């Protein structure tokens, strides 16, 4: 490769990163203004309501006695967009990462809101504090950016990013050498290194299709499992943006042809667990672990597990997209076994 061509590629990548950062900060500015306006109105009404309340300290604990300002009903969606854009646009101060991640979990909770004032009371201080991010430097001014090919790892934690750099670098190399047409097109944009992802404690990485961003949990050590998860999440981007309808339809057809179940009976070890089946009844399956302690599993759950075992992993039984992403990760790690390997290669290579 000539020096001129190499410099042209670097210049193109820098323009893409700048464009993405500018786009994220436009979203941040818009969502900041909306949340700021809602909170201003909410706080004005709140001051009046709390004034009339006999015990202001108990005000937020009862979700039903108070009708918030009408604008507050819009706040959950606007706060979710605001905090997401903040993470993608702003350089987080060293001691603020935990607070931001805590707020991110709260606004992305899937629990139904029973009372808006009660919900607002839980996030009020953190959300008002987050509005001060207007004065924080943008990521384009930050020194926490680590280029990895056409991607940029952005460290939003106070942890050493070495293990995460290794993970993303390996994933990038595997995508480039995969032999799957168009797969390497998925390698672009920002990869955010964070302390946690929403309210999912076990999630190691996540692709947000709405913003086309990748999030990776900071870890002290490289692990094969997290490498697989990063490969999986990049696979969602490929599936949604570059896979092509013909190959997707063929894969969907393959997914739907998988049927039947893996037979499990008395004396068999339940896959992915430490339990052995001792008795199967109509409603309940009896189990025992290696220490001799008894446990129970609804027989319907056992039957569901038997069907899911027909797929490369239990999670890949969720739907055809998850099936593809799981199979892709295993394929790139040379861990996809027959007959799944033959089916994957037939469609994708």
C-alpha cells in the first residue's frame, strides 16, 4: 500500500469519526434543551405542591397523591435520550462515571412507572446534576480516544483499558479475515468502554441499533466470553446494515427448519448446569447436584430447554437474528460445530 493511499484512508476515517461525534453532539444539544425545559416546569410546580404538603420529606414516597406537571409524563423518554447522548458526546469527568452509569440504569429501566412523581424523585438530583454536562468537553477534545482500525475505543471509565483494547482488536482482526463478504464494513465508529450497561448485570457488550453505537463493559482481563460477545454485537450491526436480503432470507429459512428436541432423561446432566435429572413427572422435574442437594425444574422448562439445545447456543434459539450473531461469533472463534457449521458456511461463505 502506498503512503498516499494509507494517508487517504486515515483522513477518511478521521472525517467519519468527526461526523459521528458532531451527530452525537447535535442529539445531545437537542435532548439537553428538552430535558432542561421539562425540569424547569416540573420544579416550578413541585415547589408549589411541596409547600402545601404536611411532610415535604415524605413527598416522593407516595406515588398516587400528587399529579405532576403534564410535561413530566414526557420525561422518561426524553431523559433516556439525553443520558445516552451525553455518554456518546461528552468526556465524563474522572469521578463522575459511576454516577452517570447509575443514572443510565435508572432511565433505561424496563419497570413500569407506577407514579411519575415517585419516579422523578428517584432520579431528580442525578438528572439535574447531569444538566451541568453542558460545560464538559466533547469527545473530540478528549484524550481518552484509542483508535483501533476504523473504530475508536472511548474510555468512559477510570479503569485501565488494556484488556478491552485487546478484545476489540481481536474482534476487528477476526472480522477482517473472516472470508464473509461485507463483514468488515461493520468496523467503524465509536466503541464506548463503560462500567455497566442499562440494568443488565451480566451483559458484557451491547449494540444500540437506534444510535448505531457499540458499548463494551470494562474488564481487568481479556476473556473468551467477552470476545464472543463483542463479535456477537458487531454481528447485529452487520445483520441490520450490510447482510443483504438474499442471504438473510436464506438464513431465516434455515432457522425455521430447525425443529425437534434433544432428548434428556433420568441420569442425564442438564446442559449448562451442575444438575442431574433424577425423576421426570408431568409438572415437575427432580434434580440433584454434585453435592447431593435436591432441586426442581418445571417440566415445561425442561421441554423448552430440549428444543433450544437444537441450536448452537441456548440464546440463539431466541430468533433468527440472535441465531446468526451467536453462530457468527462461534464461527470466527473456530468453535461452531457440525451441523451448524455446514449450514452457516453454506449461507455466508
